[in-house]
């Protein structure tokens, strides 16, 4: 199908009949921001830019944040030689001078600004070959318009001869020709105008803020309510888990204001933090309450509210000055540190009426249980992604860039210092910091290094190249740190710093609101530390629109942690992590964006492929962390509800979750009989793996009622998933629940059900019920508990991925399935042998034939299996039969003539594992069947049309050779 045919079909789908199948790339479309659907205007603009040969923008308001979201793509377009024109507007002086400077970096983009005509247009035009795509509507080039605002934009495509293209280009050329070129002189004058307006605006804002009453935000209101409820229940301790910059200190002050303690203690680990906390309390509580500092040589005991550093007050001679009940209310700030001996002495000595712990990251990797110190009472929990979504912290624009190799060797996890500090690398770091810049152009940056030698060297090199920097390490005195922070935030051009290079400090417990650029020059060893370091720049400030994060990514084993940290996904599910990395900014909350250079993205994907997500130490860490948090043994559903590790990884490790827990808790052999243990293994792997939900739903109903009618079961399926309990489905479910589908080989290959004489479920008439065999097992409370949990896990996990618009007769498009899953869902009575399946297998009744494709084949496979399979477009797929096949072969004839179901399953390459993405059902194009050969063996070539176009992101991911 040529371009005009595809365009015509897309036009008919968009304007005539939505039921007509067509390629999505040219369909008319309303482009909006929709958080729930994972849609952003930004995604459409980036995709069109990445594919275009030329582009034209006419935008009223252009901000630095908007340019920051596109800058990586502009770099790639310049490399490819793609030309573009951007027409901005000076209307209302909303366009940022720094945004214009950033665009001027690119030699392939011609930039002008309309200064006379009050231009208010928002149009984006792209040319790809002979196709033009126009996006026109309400979206300016700002981070909010591209990601979160309610926007309406219409996307339409046409040919170069189309009237709409002719008229848009004519209007654009007229406006562009009359506009002013953005020169240094223009920018200098425009900057003066903006600076004057900004000063007036800031003065007005400061006056307004001075009059503004400080009130709790939504998060603080909810947390305060929870604290009231906990105290009403008699709880004396609670833990607040709240991302950096979300107002933990203010929250504690609000709660203290409500609690009205006579004596109050606030414990921190640094004097400057104690002083900052005291200022916050004074601002909120006023001058009526006398406050004092207890740190080092300063011991202001003549007060009601005491702010103390842990190093001082934890000493026995100081603790002995206070009766254990002296303080009514105690706050332990940064309470993830509370496992240290110094904190232990404080916690053991004092007995306040109430104690509040506060931290952004209570999880420790050293096995210490922080949650128990606060009786497992969590007052409120708001992690970074939620804080971004609620706009409680500054948005960020993250750039993952490739680190360089030195002397021909890649910089790896254990690289020596002398390889890290060469001139080439210094130049690259400076180049990237200037390319990505910051919101205002006035950089105030933190650079996190691996070693103090590296930090010292790089600071010297930056200074030698005209930048103003300092290096701080764990050995730097407190006064040096405070002085450096003051200079980094200073408005005095004579003394201010551009960067602080740091090692082992500033990960936490330091407040520098003006930081607008974070540079990471070390491998990501921990998702927690990554978030802590990024958090140094996420605190909001009235002079900061966003934070720039530049992450230099080398050949590091732990690169897989980058998406874990950025997206807050701690499932460690490889498929989920791959999707997040390839989706870019789609699933990042709010205005924030995530951008990767191609080589950096490849390094992360390779790390995901290579990482063993079932290492015993990692599983134990996450099991213990959740156990600490809950104060009990966690079940599979708990892992889902707490957004922790995918609990199916425990199943993969130990065959069932019960067996993992039994080993972790050192349960003896008497907990459950051997057959019950086997049954939990079979249910976990063959039924409750969340690939098909019908068995799990039926099992849940039977566990609740022992028996259920077909009509009642049918009603539940229809209500929840729009699925009907047909006789074919019912036969398959009973067959599977009796383990007749799954097989084992012990000398002879038999079904698991026959191998172990299992008969667990029966159907008599319209009644489904459990047999005495299963009822007997359920008399063991532990067996019941773990089977119920495993079943609930499967249903909850499936509901999390289920989308009615992507559901196709048992499969969900773009979800992953093993061959075994596929045949179970297709209602086969028994799982066929893998070597008999190969790339496809026709069912005995000739109703279906699943096709499996390894898209990017390894170089070393046999020439007779290097099939030329692949997408021609999102709606057409080319394919080769197995070797030694002719047009007259039975399987080829069945595919061609029997009108059977032909679902397509694709994996990108073998490194992804055994699972395949379901791409959709296909229909063979009759005239495409062609007899051919492959390395001397006869094959049949076929083209299929996809019943539904493959999704754009999935299509790009699969077809990209990355």
C-alpha cells in the first residue's frame, strides 16, 4: 500500500467511519494531555520531529522549559542535517530570552521572533518525504502546555499538493519574512526588558507572600488528620515518609501547633538544619514560644522548644540533664539514620507523649529496621512521583548522556581514577552542562563524583576553563560547606560559585533551593541514593522553573537502576523497565521529562537484559524491607499494594511464594504436607501467573463459596472484563485447574494432573465446585492463606494491565506471553512440546495458529532459520513459513484457506528471554503467498494485514535495532 492509499484510508477512518482499519500515523487526531491514559502533547511533537525531514513552528510563547523538553531531539536533527524554522512571538513578553539562546545553538534551525503583530499562533508543521503533518491548536512551547495543561490540538496529514499545506506554508512564509532575526543585539535588549519586568513581579510577589497566611497544603492536611487518628487510637509514635521538598518540617510544626506541647525537642544531624527548622517553627508559631539551640558549645536550655544536633544531645552527659518524660513531643528528622547508636541512646532515654519520625527514604540496605522504631505506624507516605504529580516539588528535565571511553577502554564500574580525569572527558562534561543549561541560564549546580580525587581534579579543571567551582568531601569542615552553599546561592557576581563538586555529602540533609542543575558523574549503585541526589535540586524556589539533571551513563552493571529511580518503579520487572525506558517522558508525572542519548539508552537496555532479577540477596532485601514496614510477614498482594518488587520473582526463585517464605522464616517440615506444597507450586506457576485471569476468578469464587453456578461465574467475568463463560472456555478452565494442560516428564511425558492423580475441580450441569481432594488441602490454614493470597495477587496484577480497548479474545495487545501461556489462552487441551512448535503450530481443529517471531535474530543461528520476518508498516507484516514447506503443505494451506485465528507474538531478540509481545491478530493477504527458498530450502513467503495497527511506541521499540 503506497503513501496515498494509506493517507486516504486514514482520512476515511478519521472523517468518515471510525471502524475502517488504517495506519494510525496519518489519521486525524485530537492531541491532548491525559494523565490517566498516559498521553502528552509532547509525545506527539517528539515523534513527528524524530521522523521528519523538515519542520516549521509558529508559537506565541516559547519558554526555556519547553525547549528543554525538545533539546535532545534538536541535537539529533542537527546531526542528521534536518532543517527547521521556528517563529516565536514577543506578545506579552512571555517568551524567554534564554529559550531563544538555547535554540540559537543549533545551526540547522533558523529562528525569528514577531515583535509587532501580537502573534498568538500555536502551530507545528512537519514534512516526512511527501507527507506533511500539521498540529495546530492551543499548545505553546512550554513544559506545562506540552505535558499537563488541558489542551486541544488537531493533528492532520496531507500531501504537498494539498490545499491545507499550501495555505499554511504561504501564511508561515509571510509571517516569517516579516519577523525579526534573533541576534545577540536583540537578545541583549530583550533581556533588559524581561529583567525589569521580573524585578517588578518579584517585588509584588514578596509583598503578597508577606501578607499570605501559612496554611497546610493537601498532603499536610491528610497527614495531620492521620496523626490525629493515630493518637486517638493511643499510638505514641508515627513515621512520616515524604519526598524532599514536600514540606516535612512545616508539617511537624503544624502538628506541634495542634498538639500544644509544653516542652518540645527537634533532633537533626547538622547545626544548619537545626537553625533552618527553628526559623520554620518561629515563622509559624510566632514569638510567644521561646526556642533554643543545643549543638556543640551552644546549649540554650532556657527555652520550651529545643532544636538539637544528634552528635551533642546523644552523649550520656547531656541526656542525663533531662528527665525521660521532660519533652512532651519529639521530632526525629532524617529518621532513616535512627538505627545508629547515637539515635538509639536518644530513643531509649526519652519517653515523650508523642514521637514523630520524618524521612524521604526509610528503607535501609544494611538490614536495619527503621519502621519498628516508630511501631510501624505510617502517618503518611508521599514518594517523589506522587510529589511531582501534585506539583509539590520542582519539575525536572533529565538527560541520560553517554560517558566516553578513554584510551580505547570503556569507563566501567571499577575504572581507575587516572582513566576518569582526562582532558577529553572534562571537555565533554562542560559541553553537556552548557548544552542542557538551566532554566535561567544562570547555573547553580551540584556535581556528584565517585572519588574525592576526581572531584578535586574536575573542580580545578573547571576553574582553569573559566568556571567558578569548589570541591567538598566528607573531610570538609562544616563551616566550609556552609560557606560554599552560601556562595552557590549568592547574587553577588564577585563571590558566587557556579558548581560544587561533592563526594559522600549532600546526598541528604542539606537545603539549597536555588540549585538548578545536578550533574551525576558516578555509576548508579542505589536507586535510593539516586533519588536523594536528584532531590537536592527539587525543592521549589520562586526563581526556578525546573531542575536540569545530567547523568553520564557508562558501561555500568547497575544501569538498570536508572529507570527504577526515575520512574519510581520498584517491581524489578524487566518488561516494565524496558517499556519505561523506551516510553521516554510518557509515564513521568507532571511537566518533567526523561531524555536519553541513543548510546546511553542502549547501555541501560543491555543492563536490564543482563541483570538477574532473582538474586537471593536482592529478594531478601526487599522481603525484609516490606516485612519491616508492615511489622509482619508480607504476602504477595502486599508487594503490589506497596509498589515493591514483583512478587512473582519470588515464585521464580523458589517455585512458590510459600516455599520462599518457609525458607526465609526457617519453618520446619510440619507446616504442610508434601502434596500441598506441590499444589501451591502448580497453582502459582500454571494458573495464577496473571497471564489469563479466568482461572483465577473461578478459583477465587470457589475458595469463597466451595461451589458456584455457571451463570454467577459468567456474570462476574462479564462485569469485570467483558468476557463470557462459553462452553469452550469452561472446558478449558476445568481442564487447566485439574492440571491436564501442563505437563511433566519423568521417563514419560504426562499431564501434571495425571502424574499426581489430581482431580480438584468438577463441573456438573451448571454447577462448578471443588472436589474433596482440594477441600481437604484447604483444611490446612497455611495452605488456604497462601493459595488465597496467590489467587488475589493474580487477579490484582491482571487488573493492573487489563485494558478493554487492547483486549483481543484472551490476549492484551503489547503484553508478554510465553508459548505455554499462548496455548493455554487459546484453549488447547495440552501444552505441545516446544520443539514441535518452533515459529508456529496449527491447532488440531484448525481454528487457530499462533505465530512466534524473534525479530532481531542473532548472527550465529542456522541459515535455514534466518527467516525474513518483519513489519512493512504498523498494519502489514511479512513472514516466512518453516523450511521445507510449499504452497501445497498442509500447514500453509490451513493458514491460507481455513480462516483460522492468527495471533502474532514478537520478541525483540533472544536476550529478552522466553516471552513474546502480543501484537494483534492477523489476516493473510491471499495474493501475497509466494513459493521461495531460504539457503536452498523451500519456504513460503506471506504478507499479513494486522486487524488493528500496532501501537506506535511498540512498533518503534520492536523495529528499532537498538
